[in-house]
C-alpha cells in the first residue's frame, strides 16, 4: 500500500513540475486532447497503462 501511495505522490510531483515549468505548453496539450474522440483517448490511455506496467517490470 505504501508503494501505491508513493507512486501517486510521484505523479503529483511530475504533474506539478509540468505546470510549473511549462504552463502554456500544458494548456495547449489540454486543448489538443479535447479535439480527440473518446475512442482515441481510450487507446492512448491503454498504451500508457501498458507502457507503465512494462516500465514497472523493468525497474523492479
């Protein structure tokens, strides 16, 4: 459980860094995401989940 909480904290740190360092790029990315269909967003989400699981296996 503590590993999960640590991972969630790191997500917050990374998201915060993006907003801190490049807020305009973050806004543009959010606008571009709104142009995508629900199917495209699901596909991107699925790829991200798979990439994250693969990276986790490589790290551990």
